């Protein structure tokens, strides 16, 4: 879409997209929040749309959406628009497993070897529990499994079962120490699938989504919702070239959801399992997922993180306890959090994450301070939006200049580019196809595809199969290449 038309679509959407309900308009804070969101989107200029929910105790006090779900169509965002929530899926998956454990159908603390018949290596299965996996403290790694599930989509039940067996101890993180990744959740639900035939999609729907009436939340991409966008280049934002498919949605990051649905999920966090006064989860179950299982010491923006619970990061925003989980992928960014001592929960969903992903947290912080009656909140956060907009304005031309500089690199291959073309196989990561046409080199593996660039070392190329994350491919001979530490061998024609 031409830049001028994109600007027009965004401007019209900010003015006329569904906003606050009549009841919310009567609350001065809700009206102030709606005005802040509208002027922030206008000031930033690169965030197509945002959906927001605020929960106080057992009451949803704000549900609103602004902007557009897709700049190509101009479809407006409202509180029911589905956004990809990425890793904010983890608290949902963890609660589903905790619910099964609460009924005695699982033992989260038993070694995997006590109930799984051997998909994992024996030493790992004998000393690792589901709770270890869900708390990111198992000390294991499995790059091929997480790569296929989250990125390439090249997997079926037999492949997933086989890849459980390539799990290895993490040489950098011993058991008991926190290291965040997708692997624990992928392994936990992969074992349940292998041993009990339980698909993670059915698991979360049965245990969490259906009981809470989260009808807009799905582990599949259809019907379509908000599209992830990238706003880092002039003329943006534009839809990200890599969008999620059904095959790349997984238990560590596989849900699309709405502000309304995530507000319901936050309400049961604040009420220990009550939704609209009705008990949905047994007393104490929700609270059990909030207990720190492994300590960490980390600062993420304004948040100080102290540990990880069952699907939740535990830390502080200012002086207040904050349980939270964020998620981002392919131009989508989610902020889901709550202050149990204050009884406030906030969800912010946006569909740009190249340069303005931090706006999700900024907006959440504004909403917390607004409902905590912090003085001068609009002035404080307007200044933060201005600062973010200034950073973006300075960053975009630098990114464009770097892109042009990379395009000017000479190829340093010792053979003609055409000789690199072919299909290369790694039994764990899958098949990579390299094609050369009119001097352009393209790389494909599963749903990932991108045009490659010359790189700075001999017999190599750079490719962004994952947007904004460059990967290097090194050709080790006429029939071999190395990608991300894995060797691929050319498949004979």
C-alpha cells in the first residue's frame, strides 16, 4: 500500500474505530485511557492497531480497540479482534496442566520416566519432571523440535515423537537453574501427546478456554484476526513477511486471543478461579500457579523480575508485585499482567513489533498508573510516547541505510552462485532449498523463505528467514552447508 494511503487508513481508523462502551465513557479514567491511546497511535505513526483490557477485582473496567487489524484492508480493531499472543500462551498451557494435576490425572513432580515410556533419553527422563519443564529449570535443550514447531512447520506426529529423543542436557545451564525458552513447554505437551494421544490444542480448549468462555481464543489462525506488521522501513508499517500458520502454532506460543478473552483470563487470576462470581477453577488452583519455582534476577525495562512460577514471571513494577508474561513474533506483541495485591490486571495487544513493540509495555504502565491514581499520569506518559516516537524517527533511516549497505556487498563465493542451488537435508531440522535465478539467491525451509544477501566471510551468505534476525549459511564444500550449527547435506538430484 502506498505510504500516503497507509497514513490515511490509519488516521481514519483512529477516528472512527470502535472505542469505549457507554458505561466505560462514564468513568473518567476509561475516557482518559481512550484519548491517550488515540493520540499515542497518531504520534507514533507505525502501530496499526491496539486492543486493551483492564480488570479491577471481578470487574472489567475497560475494553477498547483502536486502529486497524491490517493496513491492506483497514478492518478496525475492537475488543474482540484476535491478535497473536505468542509466549503469553504459556500461562494458559501451564494452567491446563495444573488443572489436570489437581484432579490427580497428572503428577507434575514425578520424574517423566515414571509415566512416559521412553521418548526422552533415559537420564533426562529419570530426573526431570513436568514442573521442571514448565518452570524453565530442567536444564535441557532441543533446537530441532522448537525450530520445527515454531518456525518451519515441517512436522507430523511421527516426527514430533522422534525429535523428543534428540533432547540433550544444556551445556550452559544445569538443572535447577532458570533459562527461558520454548523447549520445556514443547517437551511437556509432546510427552502427553506421545503417551496419551492428547493434543495440546484440545488440552487448553478443554481445561481453560471452554470453561472461561474464551470463544475468540484459538490455537488456529482461522478466522483471521490482526496481522503482524513491521514499521522499521520508510513507507511502513507493512504486513510482516512471516505470519503464523496452523503448523507453527505450538504450546509455548500458539494462541490467538482478544482483549475481552484475556481480560477473563486475568479476572480468574485476581479472584483465585472466580469469573463473574461463578467458580470456574477449584479454590487454590490458580494461586498455586503464582508461586515462584525458580529464582531469577533480571531487569526488563521498568520491571524487576525475581523468579518464574507456573507460566508466570514474578517481579515488580515500582513497589507493586507484578505477575506477567509477554509475547512477540512476526510483528505482534502482547502484554498480559496483573498486580495481585492491588487487584488490577492489564492486557495490551498490538500489531507492530519491529520498532514500537515497547509501546505495549508503555501503555500497560500508563493504565496501571491511571488506575493507581498516580499524579500527572497523562503528562508523564505523553512525554514517554514522544521519546519513543523520536527514537523510532531516528532508527528508521539508520535501518534503511544498513539495508542498502548490505545490498552493496560483493559475493565472496569461490564457485558460481548457480552451483550453490539445490536441496540440502538435515535429519533433525529438515530440508533447505536454495534457488538461484538472475543472480538472486533465495532460501526456503518449510514455511520460512527469504532472499539471501552476500556476507562478509568466504563461501557464505546471510538470510533473514526470521525477519530482522539475520542467519548465516556457510558452504563447507560442493555438497555441504552449515546453518545455525547444523550440517546439511545436498540431496542427489
